[in-house]
C-alpha cells in the first residue's frame, strides 16, 4: 500500500484478520494512515475495532448493530459495544452459513419490513420451514436480550 498513494481504504476479509489488522497498524508498516473496514459478516467486529479497524463494510440484517458497536468503541465504551454485539451474535453466526446466508438475511430483512419479500433469484433457494423457525427463535431471543440491556 505504500506503493499505491491513491489507496486510502482497505477492506479486510482475509483470515487471520485480527493479526493482519495488528500488523498493518504497527508503527513503520505503512507510511500513512489508511482506513481499514471489516467484512466477514462483522462476526469479529469488537475485536477488529480494538485492533485498529475503523468500521465495517459487510452484509448483516442488522446494520444498526455494527454502527452502534463502532460508535461505542469511539466513545471508549467497549463493554457496551460488546454487550450489543453479543445480543446479535447468534443471528450473525446463523447468517454466515455457506449457501444459506443471503436467504437468511433477506428473510430477516423482510420480517423487519425493510424489504418487500425474501425471494432470491435462481439459483438461490428459499429457506425451509425449519430454518425460518430457527431465525424466528433467534430474533425473539435477540429482542429479549436487548430489552435486558436497556
């Protein structure tokens, strides 16, 4: 990146991401500060923020959670950031299933009224009744946990 002066931002999605963020933020590695945004569904967002990331640029059915984690980190409120993150983690984990992630995200977004329907273009498949029930349970548990945090 030192050889690319027009590079102002890096999206990290390569494993092991936490160590790579630390290496990039180590003094003397880069000749200027660039923004590091995290992917991978945000499943390590609190740790990535602690390692020097600037935010997230990834898909998740609750982007407001990622915004809140970044905001609380910026205020030095990492306990609050982690508590919020932990409330959503089961949904984020469930959404990361290969071959099902987009269907889960769209189902959740439709349940939230953000999109009109959860249909996927081919070759994407619809969620089974069992998967929908699991998402519904995870959403109910997440809502309960958020009420406990207030």
